[in-house]
């Protein structure tokens, strides 16, 4: 025995999805059943693992940038690019010396 499942969405979204499904010989019922099966097996929505992985990657990248970025006092640089290079050299030297 089957049951009727109802969901709310915009008519435009329903029509667009239905057209794509029909072009593949599928129905909206098959999509819903497939989504329900996926959730039963995985315990999460499709794409949730990918989103979580992307968030972890973004956090990891932010940590990497924080750890590998040299703070520069831009007010001390002025208009002379050589001052910027000198500040970088001093900052790197201080970092290297702190490792010794």
C-alpha cells in the first residue's frame, strides 16, 4: 500500500524539475522515493557531506593563511616598495630566529 506525500515548493521549481525528470524518463514520485531511500541509507540530505567537507576545507585554508601570513604594518611601508621588502625580510628573520 502506498501513501501520498505532499510538499510545498514554488510552481516554477516543480515544473522545471518535472520537465528535467521527464526528459530522462523519470517521474517526480521516483525522485521523492530516491531521496527517501538516500536519507534512510545515509542519514543526511544529498550533498550534506560535500558541504561539510567544503566548510572544513574553508576552515583549514583560513588556518593555513593565518599561520603563513606575515603581519605587516602598512603605515610603516609608505610609498617606497623597498620599504615593503625590508619589512618582509625583517619579519621573516624574526620568525626564523624564534625557531632557534
